[in-house]
C-alpha cells in the first residue's frame, strides 16, 4: 500500500513539474514573440469639421528606442510602404537615452522621409536625456524630418487643411503650449503630437481634436484582466495605458504602445506595434 502511495506521489510531482515547465516555456515564447515582432494597429476617428468624403491617413511610429526590426529596419519600412499613409508622425523616443551610435536611427528616419516627405517628429524624454540630443535633432533635420518643437504647421489633402501641432516632451517639462498653438485656426481639424499623454491632464482644455502620444509602452508588461502593471509618470496600475481615451466634444487621446522597450528589455501580452489612424468626415 505504501509503495503504491509513493508511486502516485512521484507521478503527481512529475506531472506538476511538466506542467510548470510547459507554462514557463509558453511564457518565454510569448515574451520573445511580443518583443521581437510587431503588428499593425488600425484606428478610425470621425469629425464634423471635415468636408464630406474627406479622409486623412496618419501612420504613427513611437518609442522605437533604437530597436531594429529586420536588417536596417527593413521589416518596418516594408510595412510603411505598404500602408501608404498621407503623413507619418514620430512621437518621440526614436532613440534611447543610452544610445551612442545615432546612425541607425538617423538612417531609419531618412528612409521614412524617402517613402513620405511629410514625416513629422516631436521629442520624447529619452531624446532629452541623451547627451547627443542636439546632434540627433540636427541629423533628423538634415534628412528632411519636420521637427515640431513647440511649433505648428498645416497639411493639405484634397483642399482640406489639417493643423499639425507638436510639443517637446512634457514629462521632462520642455513643452511650451503658447508658441505651439500660436496663430492657429482651431476651427480646422487639429492634430496634437505629444510624446507623453499627461498633456491632457496638465492641459485639460487643450484645443486639439486628437492627441497622438506614446511614452507608456502600453505598460510594456500586461496581465489578463489587469492590463498595464506600471507606466512612466503614473506608477502602478496607470490610468493612461494605451488605446483611445475620449476627451469630450469629439476630442480624443490616442496612446500607441510603440515598438521598443526601456528598463526591462521585454514585452509581454503587449506586442510592439505601429498604428494606422484614419480620420474621416462624419458625413
């Protein structure tokens, strides 16, 4: 009887060990997949400000943190070409604060401009934390990237004008909203690029129809039913994680979870992504 009990106990331990081993293997594979690959996220927004039939496609790339997907970011560039957006917006942290070799990120930016000259950039906290910030920004400008450092510009498509506003990173207090919105007719559809989404908390009445942000990485590591465990500026169980946040009166915040990583070099239940954002008329 004791011998049978020992056999059953030993078998039970083996089963538990195999189950735990398979669970750890599955988690490891999932972490690798979410970190090493990326997906295309698609979102749609509508507005009464746009004339009937108007449509603008915006490709948002954020929080690359000097990561490379495929040879010289060929995997990302191939998707950018395939998506053929009207404009590209880079919402900060293209490099990491520890990045020493700026050339891969600059080459990536140059390739983006070749695919679409209407490529816009705003700084993130990692650009401001990198000792080579000025050289990096100069390199972007030399390659044709439009840097919106507390500035605004306009983009026209089919006779419809869109305002594009960019502010320097707010999480490091480099933003200046006054020149960013100077002489702007916000009766026209207005897109605000702000690396950190806390811009809507610090400036709740900001006069933009859509705010495009990154910074949070979507929490980078997420759990079922809980979501993001931690995010910059907000700490544990953050309110602003990723996705769409209505601001009222047809105004929205959209947080893209980005491509790269910081702190821990992993993603879990939160695959890297770029976003194709389509803005349409309500009519």
